[in-house]
C-alpha cells in the first residue's frame, strides 16, 4: 500500500464497495474526493424457488459471484491505468434479513440461505402467534420488530426444525449464523482459516434477536426462539475496521464499513437529521424516517430500527421504517407471468392517461403528468393529447401486490394479492398503471402511519427517493402526485453504495461528513404534486377498500354459507324456502284490518 497517499494517482484515495443485493451483486470503486465512480462490475443473481413461496440462494455461489465482482473491478482499474493500491478500504452493503447458516469448521453452508421475502416460515410465524395469543407486536418493545416471515430469527427457527444436521451442528458448536454481510466478511477475511464472524448494528437490528436500546444480543429473545447465542456474530458499529481481506488483489486492505442496504441508502442520501426520510424503490420498497437518538415504538405498524452508528464510540441513530414487500417485483411479475409486453406497455410512458381518473376536470393533472414524460411542457393547466387515448382510458383497475402477505402497516402474513375492476376492455397498460399506482398508495399508508406515530413532529414535506425504479421519472412524479409531498431524487442509482463508501471513509479518516456534503452529494431532481387533496383521497379510498378484501382473504372458510349457493341444489329453492317473509306479509295485513275494526267499535 502507498503510505499517506503521497504517491497516489490523480484520483487520490479510492474506496471500493461490495454490494450483495436480491437480484444483483456489484462492486463499485469510488474516488473519495468527489464520489466519482471510476469503475463498476455487476453480475446478476438468480434466486432459487424450489417450491411456491420459497426464495433462497446458494451461499457459495453468492460468494463466488461477489469475489468475481471484486476482482473484475480491480482489473478494470488496471486497464484504466489506476493503481489498485490506491484503494484504502472496502465497504460491504447487503440485502437485509437473508439468513445464512454454515459450519465454521468446514466453511460449508448447512443449507441454502433463505431470502428476506421467503414465506416458507408461515407455519413458524403461526405457531409463535399462537403462543403469544395473536399478539404480533409481542416482542416489539425489545427488538423493535413485529412477528413476521421476513426477519431472520423465524428463518433460523425453520432451519432448526426442518433441515437435517442443523440442530446437531448447533449442539456440537460448529454452527455459525449470519445475514449476508456476516457471510461475505467471514469469507473475505479468510473463512475457515482466519474468518472474522461479525455483523453491524443495522443488520443485527433486523434479526429479532438484538436488544434495540442496548444493541447487544438479548438472552430473553434467544430463549424465546430457542436459538443458542454462541452461533451469533459479534455486533459492531457501521463504520470501523472489522478485519482485512485475506487474499486476492486487495489482500491486506481493511474492510471498514458494513450496513444493510436501506440504512446505507439513508446515509448516502444524507438524511442525517431527525425528521428526514428516504424511500428506496427496488424489488421491494422501504421508507425510513430518521428519529435521531430517539427510539419511537410505533402503534401504527411501523418498525423501530437502527439507522446507523458511525463509529464504535459514536451515538446510534434510530429510524421508523415502513416495509413493503413487493414493488418492482410486482411489475416484473406482471410482465413475466402475464406476458404483458414490456415495451408496448411501459407503464408510465406509452399510455400515460391510464393513470388518471376519467373526466374533463382532470386535464390539469394530465398536463402535469405529460411534463414528466414529454417535451415541450404545456402551460400549467392546459390540456395535452396523450399517446394511447384520451378520457376513459384508466379503466378503474386496482392491483394489490400482497404476494407474500402484507407488511406495513398491517403485518398480515396470510393476506394475498388481488386485482379488481378488470373487464373485457382492460388493457395491459391499465394493469401496469395500476401496479405503479399501488407503489404510491403503499407509500401513503406508511406516511400516514408516520404522522400518527409522530404527531408533535413537523409534517413530512419532502421525501428523498432512490433505487432502480426511481429512475422512472414518471413514477416519481406519480409518487409526488398521490402523496402530496415534494419528492427529491438525487442523480445516482446507487445511494446505498454511496452510504457504504461514506462510512468506510469515516472509519479510515479519509472523509468527514462536512467534506462529503460539500464535494460528494450528487445534484438532485425535484418533483412537486399537481393533485389536490380531494383527488388524492378519492383514489386512496378505492385503494383501501381493495386492500381490506386482500387482508381478509383467509377469513372465508369452506363452511361459509356463501360457498354453498352453488352446491348443486336448485337455485329457486332458496326463494321457495323464504316462507317467513310470506307469513310476515299476511300477518301484517290481518293486524291492519283488526286495528281498523277495533277503531270503529271504540276500542282505540
């Protein structure tokens, strides 16, 4: 390594970030002076789905992909005539809650990693809820999380109950548990020979095993889930040197940051102060609201979590989080499974009018939408003809993507997705438009929960967005329209990696918050709403009625009378059996006649 940066290239000190997501793995190498990405290598990941509702990964394949991304990015630097020794640190950023269990003596996984959105643990969740008499927030005061499929502890319980050899490995002290950050860092630092078994506070806060206030593994939670504490990694801050890369072109380089992807995005978008919020729209969607050093226990379906801790001696910052399981994945499902043409029905552009309610009163809104996707922009309030037709194109379709239950704010693991309002005239454009509207309505549910949980805080007026889907300009405009907030979109597609870079720079003292704010924050695009509150509320009420039906999907049993109408009987028999109604009519007539007779004879 070059000492003190004296002989570095013209780009100065560099920091690499290894990101392991849900559908891709990538390595970005940043110039720390201005956060310029000098090179990036990305490889796709293929989640496995051996059964309905299962989402899993082969851990060794994940590691192999991560290693290729890291080594290829370094080779790209060499091709650019930049010395890899200019890399002063590497940060790790990962999809959260995905659970890995491996044998620390052999380095081999004990089973495939279970993905964060996997639903196989529904039986485990059901048995836990039965134990606590249906109180899904039973553990929330300790760990900040509700009992749900997505968190690591229930996935670990499932492994212990269903995978051969797991319980034996635990009994013999060979098992090691971790989220993806732990697995990657353990492999980077030497694995069986010298691997460091650690995690950071943001990932640990998503396991249901960490005490949120003290930021340590909680023995009561471990006993509740019957999980031995000796399999758990050491909890560290997000910004410190955990160990050093053991081999390869970056051997000896410190690993200096580790964050879950959503918290890393909050940091990368500089939402560092209380009351700031960001929304990441990828396969899933997550809204984080920075509550600074205050832990707020939500009564309206939000999660309490660690936002970041920038150093072992630094104070932790906390956040309230709204988790939405399906955003981009629902659109991908529509295009893939229903064979909706991804070109002709590119939701927001080819048939923009499908996004708006019918009627001439909405020409102002239609013009606003055109301003996001067309050029030149018409004057505010002026009607513009839209591709795909005019009035009457929306079709009234509502799509609720509760594929793996419904997370925030209801946390109903048995809820199922539904589509409403389809007719023979419904078009693919209208269905895809409804899927994009669903993203925005779910964000509104989160924001309404925030307002209820923080009634004394200033109303949230600005939301910062990021993630792959935020690159769709019209979707971001719709998000502003349907939520009535100013939406700010930094011009970077990788805010999570930017946050991991900042944390590593702080740990190695290459960067400071002020320096980062001055030199590394990307320019932003701003989107303001064109809807008034009554228009937003009208659309939202229809959405809420549809959600109610999805939430109660499991409440209809085979014994319900409505199920018996088509059981083979003559349908007219139900009419013929309505004798009490006939008796009521005859008896009423008799009573009226009797009353008249009594009145005539002076009894009244």
